[in-house]
């Protein structure tokens, strides 16, 4: 796995974890754990009136019971009540088989302090059971221990240095055709984005790396758009991105990396692209 693929997988994993909620987050967690700990980790599903017995996954080697909590909005009172209920249920159903209780959550900013205290204090109720709290960064760390083939099974094929360098008109044209277009305002001017502006946007190093790598194909994009047979095509693409950027920028608390990831989703268009070199995170815009 080369550097481009590694960084693409890391940003894709980060975005998926950031955007997933509820069952989608739990399924992603289980998929990654099953690949990271084959024959050891078992995903637990509800079964009839037995339910899941307060266990979403079990790591047999360490006797770890995982409980996943991924609501749309994290509220401290509900979080504390959920943790107490699930821990008590896990102790009841898994006593003798549980040495570690791991609370897995999707709050990218971490748990509130009082909730963190309550969760860690639960271990005092049951001697011999320790408590772990897993956030998105812990899951990401586990994911990045996987091989490229394993990561591809979860996130799809990643671009490589070679595939990016070999990107040609036909595949790039497919990408541009798939992107939603909007009529531009009467006066619209498309200007290239300067390196200084990219760095001023507070992007992470990973996102900056992907953008810089993509700029190596900037001339190809400019030439292709200049030769495009449909008048106004480039302006319609630009307006589509301007409007989507304005929508994202208006969201409270959104970060530069989150805006970047959402714009990449916008770039994916309506048609799936099978060529890894055409994956939108690596294309210059």
C-alpha cells in the first residue's frame, strides 16, 4: 500500500465514522473488528425475545463485551442512563465471561466529563471487570492496522500513485459527467485555487496531501473542460459546487475537513465509478 492509498483509506474511514449513526455506525464497527480480529471477535445480533443481551460484539481472547451507542445527537442524561442500563445488563448476562466492558460511541469530540466519570466509576460496582471507552479515533487506529485488501472490502478500492498518474481523458470525463450541474449566475468567473488559500482553510495534513496530489492533474482538467463540446459546462459545474459549499458553510460547528468530505460526496455524482484512479478525493478541483 503506497502513501496515497494509505491516506485515502484514512480519510475515508474518518468520514464514514463521522457520518455514521445508529445501526450504520454499529455495522461499520463490527465489519472493521471482524477483519482486525478474525476468529476472535464476534458480532452479536438480537435474537427473538433474547435480544442481544446487552452486547453488540465480543472479543473472546480478552473477554471484552462491546456496547455501541451512536445516536444522532449525544445528550448527557440519556448517555449516562444508557451506560448504566447496558453495563448492568452485561454484568447480568455475561458474568464470568466478561473481564472488560467497552463502551463504543460516535461523538467525535469525546464524552462529556460527568458521563465519562460515571462510566469509569461503573467498574467499582463489579470487582474484576475493567472499563474501556472507545471513540472514533480508537476505531480508526484499529482500522489502519488492516491490510489494503481488508480495507478495500470495507471502503472500496483506493487510488494509487500509479493509477493517478495514468488517469486519462475518458475516465476523467466520466467523473465530470456524473456531477450535478446548476445554471450559473449571469456573471461567473472560475479562478484556480491558490496553494496559499488551501493552507489557510485549516485542512488536516491528510486532506492537504490529497489536494496537492490532485493538483498534479490540474492541467488535464483545464484542457478537458476547455475542449468540452457543451457550452457553459464548466460554469454549471462550478455553480453546483458554490451552492453546495454555501450550504455546508452555514452549518454550525462544521470543520474544513468535514466540508471537504461532503464536497467529495457531492463529486461522486449519481453513477458509481469503478476505477480507483477516478475516486474523487484525488481529483483536482
